[in-house]
C-alpha cells in the first residue's frame, strides 16, 4: 500500500523526524545534536565515503527539520532555542551540496545497437564534429559534445541513448541544472517549490524546510488553541484500517483543539468559482484557470506570466478554511496538513495559515507521540454537510466536476473544460493555447493525478484515489442513515 518500496534515505529522514518530535515532547530538544551520533554509528550502513560525511549531511538535515537554512552557521543547540522565532519561509527547497553526487553522467552515449551504417547520419548531423567512427562503431567525444540531441534524433536504429540526471528529470519547470562542477543548482526565478525533485534525487541531496517542531511546541502549549486543517486527500494515507474518525481522535490526543476538513472551504470555492466563470464568459473573456493549486499558479506567474490575469481571483480552499477559523477565533493557530510542499510557500505568502505539514511529517509526529493508530477507539466523525464534489477536489478532474455541478446545461454548452494533470501538461496547454469562440476553463494541477500525487503523500496514488472515493461513499451512507433515523422520529 505504500507509495513505493521505502528507500533507506527516506527511512533515515523519517527516523530523524520521529526522534526530534520525541525529544520535543520530553522537553529535551536541546539534545538534538546527539542524534547525529546515535543515527550514524560505525556499524550503520553508509552510502558516502565515511561516517564523518554522513554525519555532516545529517547535521544539515537537522537544520532543515528545525525550519532553518542549512547555511545558518549556528550551533544546533542554539537553533533549538530559536526554533519558535523562525517564521515560515517561501523558499523551502534547497540543495545539500555535500550530499550531491555531481552525477558524472554523459548525456548522450552510443550503445552496442550501433551498426556502423553507411548513412552515418549522426556524424553529419553533429554541429561540433564530436562524433567519430572507431572500430566500426560511432563514438562521441564528450569534450566536444554540446548535448544538442541531433545525433540521437537522426539515428535510424535508436542506438544513441539520452541519460538525464534524476533531479533534472523530476523538475518539470527546468529549474534544476548543473554548474561547471556538475553540482545541482536551482533557479529560484522559475522554481515553484513543488518538491518532486526531492523524491527524484536518489542521493537525498535535495531537502525542504519543515515545521514539525514548531507545531509540536504549539500542541504542547496548553494556552495555545491549535486547529488541524486536513486536506481532502487524507483518506487512507495513514493505513487502510485507519478511518477518518480514528485519525481525528489521534489529532485530538496530540493536542489539536479542532480538526476540520479543508473540503469545507472547497464547497465555498466551487460555488464562487462557478459564478466567476459565468461572469467572465459574459464579459467576453476567453480563458480562466483554477487557483487552488499553488504550484500551478506559481508556474503561470514565473514561467507563463502572460496568463497571470487569467488565474481565478479566488483564494484556495486552504485559505478560505483558515480565514473562517480566524474570523471565529483570531488567536487560533491554523495548521494545514496535506500532500503538498508548495502549500508551505503559499502559507508564507498569505499569512492566514500559520503552519503547514505534509502527511509524511504528520505520520512521523504521530509515531514520535507514541500513538498507535490501529489501537485507537474513534471519538467522532467529520462534518456530514460537506458535498461529495468538494471532497473530490484532490483527484485530477475533481475541481472541474465540482464547477460543472454548479452550472446549468445551457451554460456548460458554451464552455470548454480543460484538465491538465502535472506541471508538464500545464505548461504544454499554456504554450499551445489559442482562443476560439468558446470560453475555456482550465483546471491545472501541479502533480500528476492531482493533489493525491503530491510529494508529501505516503501511499500509492492509485490507492489514494480509491480511498478518497471510499471515504466519499462512506460519508454518503452516513447521511442516508441519519435521514432514516430522523424519518423514524
């Protein structure tokens, strides 16, 4: 049921988070530096040259786990004292240069499939004369090669392979490249903080700042009212047998005063967005895009600014839900919990949401709190008044279906509904879009398959989709039972 076989790097990261939360719960966070020596011992598996390098990298990971920049040249013990003073930061993704392998990969390589054909198209296509015929086989001089791909494009046998660095392959915006020393670098001007590069790097050389300790400290403070806001993609993330009521119970045990579904905000957004679609259509506009995915809206703002004015003016369901909480209790600390890393940047920009956790981070907190989800007795269910359409937001096409449900058949006939799943599809649509005589609505999702494919998820995307559908069905059954009980009265 897990998304993939959990790598050793992910295990180490989760172990670090769990231990940090455990120390915070014991009021011993100042001892965090000891984890460097407890988790990296002489007898533990090593993936670098020596334990000293492993420990140096883990030191940087601790800084990120505390919410600080790895460049901060401050002792970890001191950082643990400053942790609650560190604000949310828009810039959350960073390269751990010490962990980067500088992937010594030649981008184009001639394979044994080369037949030394008479045409020699590869040789003639190369603008730098970087290809030679040696021992009846083409050979690429990597010193001359400019990685233009022309040789690969013209080879009739497909004998020239293209190797792409994992981090570069994972980045749909082209924000990751390598410097003169082949070290990975991130162009912050076009990076949308989606976080897929973190999953893509097999050396764990890319990390993100998180807020597990700040949230833990809030929960341990009896004076602080802390509200958990669960993204609609939460069903099934914490185990097939862990239902929504059990998860809600665990969050209450940890100290959350309220646990609210962000789908409540999605209900309001889909109604207002449908109205905005009609308003723009009547004004003669050609295109409106969704605004609930911050990775998608940042893709437009940074990479396709000509479409910035086409983004819906509505804030995301996360922001709508947080604003409602703040209106009722201005002192409440709002904590969004979901599969998305870009939500951390969104929260830092808008200030309505105080903290953001991924599902993976919350799981580590639950373990650090020594809560066994399988053995909990659920206390209360979630709000039954939320629509099925709002709870369908996290799957690709869910936003579109929700908006369509708010429109008449006549209105829908004048609108092209477009769905782009993943940043590559979003970019492709924006690059090729041409207005026609019909109004177009584009649902853009930064992750493939929608929010359920976010990098902070725990389970496989296909299973996540089924679990969301199962949850919607169970809530529908609850409503039916309630109606029957009322009828008996």
